[in-house]
């Protein structure tokens, strides 16, 4: 976990210092090209991370499984004197819970419903868009597979994240992006066993998202 945080911190610093070292001017208020006030950005992405899965409520043992998922986001460039976009995001992510038992077929999925806001500092580099993205939302979980235990309830929980993004537009209406940072999906669920109810918290951490953007 520590090494992952260091790697993302180094990446963020490299981005900031690398762009600054190029000697381009910096503008807080105006959008980078080709984003204009009133632009609509439609982005589809593929994310990668891990789920930290509870294995027991008695000894707090956990294991991790790969988290994969896709998202669709729509952002609007506000017509104000500041480079800010606001929007929403929805998608699906999931993880096969082979950590519980290699012989069972159980997966934990989630439909995230997210509101997001991003600041787009203008380095005045043609076709380059860098941004700081904040996310807050709610995750609706679901179980899939043939071996779901009896008494396990539907998971749900909050989503919060902070990402650094870099987008490059190959043409004015189309670009590609990469985002990295911290995006946590905290799904809680209960399991009823006779007269006892156990409560678990599964934490999904998405580290990187790759995708494309269409500008309207």
C-alpha cells in the first residue's frame, strides 16, 4: 500500500514539474484548448484496482481480488471565469471473490452513481488538458454467481475519490486520457446466520483509469 502511494505521488509530481519545466505560461481561469466554455465532454473509461475483502468478522482477516470496471461520464464546462467542469458518472465494476474459496463461483459487482467536479489548469500547451478531479457518490452492489451463500444481503455504500488526469486531443472533438489517484468504493453488507447478523465492509480501491473523450 505504501509503495503504491509513493508511486502515485511521484507520478503526480513528475507531471507537475515536467510540464512546468517546459516553460509554458500558466492560466488558472481559462480552459486549455480545445475545451471551451459550454463544451460537453463525454468520456468512456476502463478502470483497474483491487477489492479488499473481509474473510471473517472474528479475526479481521482479509484478502484482495482484482477490481475491473468501465464507466461513462458526462462533464459540462461551466460558462464562468474559472476553468471548472461538473458532471456525473455511472458504470459497472466487479471482482471475482476467488479469495474466499477457489472452488466457488461468487462475484461482487457494483453500479456507481457519482457526481464529479474538475479544475482544468491551462498550461497553454496545444491539445493538452490536465485536471484535478473530485468524486462523491453512492455504490449499489450486487452478487452474481452460482454459489452465493444464503442470508447475504445486497451490499451498498459511499464512494469518494481524488484523481489527477491528463488528456490529449488528437483532433478538436476526440481525445484520450489517463487518470490516477485514490478512488474508494466502500460497500457494506450483512450476512444473517440463525439468530446472528454479521456486518462486513468491502473496500474497493481504483488506482488508474484509461479511456477516450468526445467533445461536443
